[in-house]
């Protein structure tokens, strides 16, 4: 074991191939100023975006991709600016240990991963687009391919990966930079009927191969920001302010600056359009496209962010010790972490004194109460509930203080965009002759201004004008829409703003062929929208059209402001349906079984649903949280695996599916047990090990327990994206008991309580984790047997599931067995049509053939293929019969 982590993945330690430049770069970490050798591309002083007046590098505007605007040289300038900002940031790490130290929460990789990850994505996406023909370093393009999106705040990862050395990754970045540079200057994808050269124009559109390049640009810019948060979480002794990086905002050290009192701006009712068209001439991530017109009722919003001074009142008032202010998940997170104040407050004396310094990215600075409070969504929601109690307002009502919604903030943001377009003037806002998109482009300031220009011309903290947040009243405000609209500060920039909405697709959403799992795994009711960008947001992140998201326990350069529905002041009969949540009735896809029609967020719920304990299977009883319609009809009992209720799932796994079906099929008719028998027999035939097994799509755990009892595995892990099912499986593992309600006939039901057919020793070898099958963590390690149980046709990105089986950090060990079972009954509401593995009329390819190609390309050999009977219980004398295709694979390489 060394500072680079464990030895779960071997690397060649021979340094003979490392270049002299890479060696010099590793040595320069010990110096205060980066040498030319540190930069694998352009040195900051020679890079587009360098400011001689301040000796710093700032961000360029987001490129316009029309054929009359984009040239090879402009692409090179933007690439150099992006690449060099990354390397300037990473010079802030003082020594080798800082690259390999995992963050304190263990929910992300160490920073060496994020040093190599953007480069690997350039190669992988340009290969998918056909612009690059072969890998640069196949091992690196595997180990640096997938980041971590933890499922929960207690889903701790282990840093047991033996990462490459800094010198090796530096040399890899050198190779990738040269390859991408040559592609930009020479590849036909970046020309438009003109000779090669820097002046050649190109048009880059959603469907063009060249889109892969600008996708890689914006992906790297996301990681510039998220890496800066990881820097902020490191011990201060491991970082320093890197030369050439933008300075902190001047207001940070104005410690006597007064915090403005809470003031409100009323925004009149109106409509806002969220989303943009695919012919818009700038890059956008898949979730930005589509269109939703939202009627936004009148609301009032705080003019400023909640400041450190205001949040200090919450801390002093016992906000972190009173569970009534917190959501259930928020309180669990708080108690698990033993949180007593925001993450970036640094105690300056005994905790009872409530004296703090503030941690910035590279410095610890004296207390400044006028800066925005940097908190997560749990903390922000708790503050609003504390404020409600303080001012004698009800909780979770229309008159309550709450977080703003995505559409409310968009309404103000779009008003600011119109103001910017008006100020730009016709000479700057339009081409000659004008293009159809000019009027829209004129509204998006980041397509026109560098970071420095945002500060000098608009007095805004955006696009890396500075490397810190600023005081809540330091920026020039936006005028809210409507006649005489009041001011709202920092509607874009400074810090992100937490929203009340869960992240969801817009009507017209489509995945992109080059990155089919960028957004879809996060349409799961577990990621809050964030709005407006921060000081560190550049490129598309700083666009007026940007839509981003994080889990509510995640720290980002994010704060919040407060909203309150104006209807509460004039109409006592108004209800929470007046709150315009964009996730309500959002179109598919929906991940991890999320149903946005029935989902509460931060205590606000349109309709809250729970299953009746003793009612009919599938029956729902509606609690009148809001003004629900009277006499809501009970939903019909639906068929199909994806629609199984937990009671039916328990019966399928542990009960019987009727006497006739049980006699015919054996194993009590339990498909999870039948599949476990099949996998265990296959493992015995190929003589693989019996150390570890994994079931992906374990739901309530029957297959996981069966693998443990039949296969004598030392450890069996079951993962599923449904937290409720995992909780049930964990409870069964602890007690060895379970119960479920069986529907007999009509309205007659029977309650069953049974003991699990597995002793305590067997159960102790089983563990269960909530994990999106599309984002299986490499930290799970390698397994002798992996069973993928009816997952592919009920997730948003089935290719991502299979993609985790092989590769350098694949879940199946070399020589191990992978069993893939699925009915392939594709449904658009579960899996976007463009992500189906076969089954589409346009190409006629079967799902079996698609799975075979993916597995074969990943080094697997097919050893068996069959269909096994799967019975789903409906009533005591009625079952559904399915016949999943079951293919068994051995990993050969």
C-alpha cells in the first residue's frame, strides 16, 4: 500500500516510457511556480483568455457553432483555454499525497482520477464518433472512464485502486492533447468545404460527429468546477493558490461589510419556457433540449441569497439539533455525519462560542457574514422550516417559506437575459446579414463575454471572473419581470441556487448517441435541480439554458434564497398546487422506479401515496396532504415485471405462485431461485471461484439469499435502485422473517408471515446496497459470479449496465461468470427508445444479438443460452407466465 491506494488493479511500474517532461512536471509540484513542463498543452501566458493586466487566466465565451461563426482556430482557442484552466487548477495541489487522498466523505474518487478523467473522455467520445480510430492507452481509458455518483450519504467507497503515478498521467495527458489538437486542425469533421487550416469554417450540430469534441470541452469544464469543490474539501495544508488562477473576489476580505436585511421582490404571474431547440447554435447537454411552457403563479422571492450571518442565526438557534426542521433523509444525513454547522465553516474556538473562519478553495479567511452560506439542499430546506417556525408560519403550506422552483428562477433569469440582449445593442447582437438564431443568441451572455468582461461590464461573478463567491449584494441586480420589477441579486453566477424540484426530463427529451447516460440515471427523484451557475461555472454551465442537478447531501459552490407563493397573501383557499414544480407529470424516462406524479420533495407534496397494509394488492390510499380530488379511483392491477408491487415481489421471491405453477416449475415457482440455481451450476461447470457473487436487480433479495445458500459463496452482494426494496431485503437479512399480503380473489386477501429458508450464517454472508444499475460503482470490486436479473429493460441506460461487466475495473473477474436474464419487453417510459438494445423496427436487430455484441466486445465468451420460466403472481389462482432469455458468459480477457 502506498499513497496511490491499494493493489486491486495492477499497473506496470516500469517508468522507462515516462517522458523527461513528465518527470520534470512531477518535480515542479514542490515549487511555488509551475514550470513550462507542468503544462501539457499551452502555457497560461500564451493561452487564449490570459489577462496581462492581472497575470491570470479567465474563461472564454461559450462558442457559437454556426458555420459562419466557428473556425478551427476558435476551436483550438477554446480547447486550449479549457485544458489549461484544468492544469492551472491542479497545480494547487502541493504534493503527491494530495492527488491520492480520498475526500473526507469517501463519496468521490481521489483527485488523481479527475486529473486523468477529462483526457480519457476526449479519447472515448472521439472514438465513438469515429474521429479517432484507436485508443491512446486502453487501460487508462477504462480506469478513468467512470466517476462516482453515490446513491446515498452513507454509500462509502474504498480507495483500494492502485492508481497510476502523477508522472504517468501527465505523460498520458501530453499524448491526448497532441492527438486532439491534430484532430481539430486536420480532421475533415471540422471543415466545411474549405481547405484545411486554421481559417477553415465548420458547422457543428447535435447529430454531427464533431459534437463529440464540444461535448468533451463542456464535460471538462464541469469537472473544473466539481474538482475545485474537492480542493475546497481537502485539508488546507495540502493546497496553495496556483499562479495564473483568478483571484478571490475583493469582497471576501471585507470582513466589516454589512449584511443586507432580508428584502423581498414580488414577481407577477406569467409564463416561462424551459428548454431550447436542437438547432440552437451552442452546445447543450441532452436535458436542456425539449420545451415546457410553465405558468408561474405570482410569488415573492428574497432579493439576496441567505448570507452567512443569517444562517448563523439558524446554527445558534439550535437548527442542527431539532429534527422537526429536517426532512427524514436530511435528518439521517445530519446524524450520520454529526453535522453541527456548514461544511466550509472552520471553527475558531470552542463550538459553543460560534466563532468561525471560512474555507475557500485555496485559503481559510476570516469570518465574513455578507458572503452567501454554502450549504447542501438538506440544510437549505431545514433553514426554511426553522424560519417558518420563527415567524409562526405553517410548515408545508402555500404560505410557508420554501426554496424557489426551477421555473420561478427561470422566469427571473430569462427577464435578465432580455435585459442583457437589449443592452448588447443591434451591432453586437446580430450578424450581417442576420441569422434566424441571432435574437436567441443575444440573450445568452456567456456566448459573448469572458469572465473578466462579466465583471467589468455587468458587475457579475460568472465565467471564472474570480475564484470565490462574493458578498450577496456585490453584483448588479436583475430586474424581475413585470412593470417596475424589483431587484434580484445573483440570479446567475456567484453560487448555484438549490431548487425545490427534482431533476426531470422536458417534453421532447432524447438521449444523445454519444453519451446516453449523462442525464437519464438522474431522473430518479433523488437529484435536486440547481440553477444559475456559480463563480466557477464556465461555458454551458453558465448559459441561461443550463439545467444541472445534484443529490441533496452533495456540497457544491451552492447556496439558496427563499421564496413564498404570493397567492397565500390574497387567497386563503389557495393550495400547494400553486407551486410550479417541473418534475410533476414530467415525461419519461424515469429511473430507479421513480414516479414523479407521486413524489414529495422537501416536504411539499401534491399527492402522497402509500400502500394499504391490509387492502387489495396494488391498492393505494391517498392522504389529503394537498387539495386532492375527491373520490380518486383506485388504480387497476397492472401486469408485467416492472409494475410489480412489493407484496407481489415478496410473494414471487419467497412464497409460492399457486400450487399448479409450483408443481410445474419446482423451486416454489420462484424465478430468483431458479436463476440462482442456473448461475451456480454454470459456475461449477467452468470451475470459477466461489469467493464473491453479485446480483444486480436483486429487488427484495430472494436471489441473493439463494446464491449464498446454493453456491457457498463467501460473500454475496445484492444491489438495486429501489431503496424500499433494499430496506426490505436488509430487514429480512437481520430477522430471517418476512410478511406479505396475497390477493386471493376479488377483494379478498390473506396475510402471510413466513421464515426465510436460510440460517443466520447464510444471511450474514449477504449484504444489500442501494445503487443505480446504470452507475455500478467500480469500488464494488470484482466477482466470480454476477447475475443481471431482469434489469436491462427497466433502466434508462441498459448499455451502461453491461459496460460495467468487463474492462480494466470490470465487475466480473477474468475467468468469472456473468448471467444476463431479461424479457426484453422494452417500454419507452422505462427506457428511452434510442437506448433499447435491439427491438427497434428501424434496424431490425434483436436484443439477444445486441447483448451478444456488447458482451463479446468486452472479452466475454457465450457458453449457454436458454429461456427459463418466470411466474409472476396475480391472485391465488392467476399468474403471469414470462420466459426471459438467459445467456451465460465467461470472461476470457
